[in-house]
């Protein structure tokens, strides 16, 4: 192969290299330069070959990096220089960052010059700095969070935790690294937490748990945890991230709120009781005063006695309904009840009253047998109250439709009337004790409250949808019996 051919191959090899390459002679003149260097320095080959190093490289590199002296030292000692960092800015070009190496080359044992290799690492440095910035940002977020953040390996051994965990639990991460997460839990919660890590390993889905944690001061702290699998780039679980929230203050606030709600409900109930019982007592008092007068006729005395008796009966009814509302009880008397038969029996009891009020009752979606666990008397009272309210809402007659369906382990009974409906303002008060839209003396306001209490006693629910002027729909949901 001819010398010209070798030179062409040599030039092609230099131009194919991703690095910038300069061949520098002993007199610091440039012998060769590849395409990468020429493009980045914005020079031509004729402006580079034969020129001294200080004429080719920018003054800033020559001054700050003392590159000429380093090249001369490499030639004199025949020692390579690797991995030195250099910044470079050509005219009109943004700042670039290079790592350069000096490699002496010799002929017949005599060093003739140096190869200067320059690799542009600007993007790598930028990305590295960006990664470090993101890492610092994420670390700042974790340490600034008020929740406890703990990372573990797949077996639940602690790797890291944040400042909130140190502050609340009293342990620094060095004390906890390598210890099992469940070791910090109360004895009764350890098995459950270990199961959480097992489920994450198998299902790779987030898990939720509450447990008592033991602080360094041996004080119990209730913590709500969300455990999430930590996945690598291939989607494999390599650990677990647990985010915990101290529930101590929340439980305290919830307790205070419940107590406040109880007191508020007690105040409403006390006011309702006073209002409802005061009316019959006032009637009894007035009638008793008339009886004390000597000039009363026998018929008037009898009328006064009847008023007193009716007032006492009404007060007794209010107290009886109040007791039913406060606790229908009788859970020990629960048996399997056929809801279809019970509803039909209730309709038979109301048939005459409905006919007098010109109300038609329709039963749709009829099932043959719907077993529920309950107290038949109480369930009948629930449907009796709902149907009586529906009839009362239609003083000019109308239609009541009862629809019964089963799905997802429960039975739904919808009772729909075509009555006057309820306003949006009053809809949320329907199940409140002593709330009634009936005229004074014609209702205790405990009927729907008792229905709600009975439904809850049977692990069910009751809700209502109503439009003023277009009727209401009450839906009772009860769990089906599996026996």
C-alpha cells in the first residue's frame, strides 16, 4: 500500500473520531488536526497546520490551563497526562467543557511530539449537575415533609427515613438502618405489618395499615401508613416506601368533635322533648285547674278528665318513641325474616287506611323469598312508618310504588310516592329527631328517626331523594342473610 493511501486512511480515522485531535511537534507547531477540532474551533485546515499552539488555541486556555507548558513537559518527560478538565469558548459559541489528555508519541526511541485529545463533556456535565440538582430537590422535599417517610428493602429492613421520622420517633437513621420495620411496631401489630410486606412482594400493589409505633421514649404513637412498592427501571420490586401520618392529634380532635356533636344533639333533643311534652302538659294543667272549680258541670268535668287522659297518653307515646329511637335493641332476638312476606303483611294492615285516603299501593319487582337477619317487629315498624308518611304526603290521593331488588349481597326496597315532596332546605333534616312538617300535635317528629335507627341496627341504611311537588323516594338497603 502506498504512503498516500496510508495518509488517507490516517486522515479518515482522525476525522471519524468523536474527540478533537491535535498532533503537536516538539516546537509546539501543529502537525495535524481532525475535522472535529476544526468544526468546534471554527478554523480551516490551512489556518491550523504549521501554526504554533498559542496561535490555534484561545488565549483563555493558554493562560488559565497553561497548556503550552504542559505539552512541553509531556514531550520532555514522555509522560502522559489524562483526565484534565478544560473550559473552552470559541467566538459566537456557548461555553463548552472538555476533558483533555496528552499522549507523547516517539520514533526510534525519540519523543517527537504530543497528541492532544479533547472530549466535549458539556452535556454530560450539564446532565450530571441536573441529576444532582434533582436529587437535592427530592431530598429537600422528603426532609421537608411533615409525614414520616421510610424506605426499606423487600424484606422490610429499614434503609432511610426523613427528618420528620427522626423528630417524631426520636431515632436517627444510623440507629435504625438494617433493622426490621415491624420491630418498631407494638407486639399486637407486628404480624399485620409483616403481612403487608408479604402482600407487596406478591401483588406489587400499595397497602394501607394503621399501627402503634414505639418511640425512643417508649411512648406509643398511632400512625397511619401507606406502603408502596419501589420499582426499578425494569418494573421489578426492589424495596418499599412507607409514608406515615401521626394520628394522635387527629384522634384527639375527632374525639372532641364527636363529644361536641353529642352535646349538640343532646341540646336539640332536649329542646325537642321540652317542646313536645310541654303541649300535652299545658293541656293537662289547664284541665286540672278547671276541675278545681266547684261550679263545673258533670259533662265539663268529664271533658276535662278526657283532656288530661289524652295529654298523658300523648306524653307517654312521645317517651315510648324516644326510647325506640335511642336504641331499638333486641339484637339478641334477631332471626331469619322473609322480607317479602313481611312487606305483604304490612301492606295488608294498611290497605283499609290507604283506600280511605284514595291512595293506590303498587308492588313491583316482586321476589318470592328474600331472607334477612332481623327482628320482624322492628322491620315491620320501619316499613309501616315509611308507608304512613307516603300516604300522609298525598292528602288528595295518589300512588305509592314499592320496588324490591337484590344485588351484591343486599336487598334494596324503594318506596316512591307522588306526594308533595320535600324542599332542598328540609331534605337534610328528615332523619333528625323531632323534625316534622305535620301540624302541631299531629306528629312527634321521631318516625323517620326511628326508621333510621332500625336500619342501622340491622347493618343497613336508608336514604331519600325528593323533589318538591313531585314526590319522594325512600330507599332501604339491608344485607341478605347467608344462612
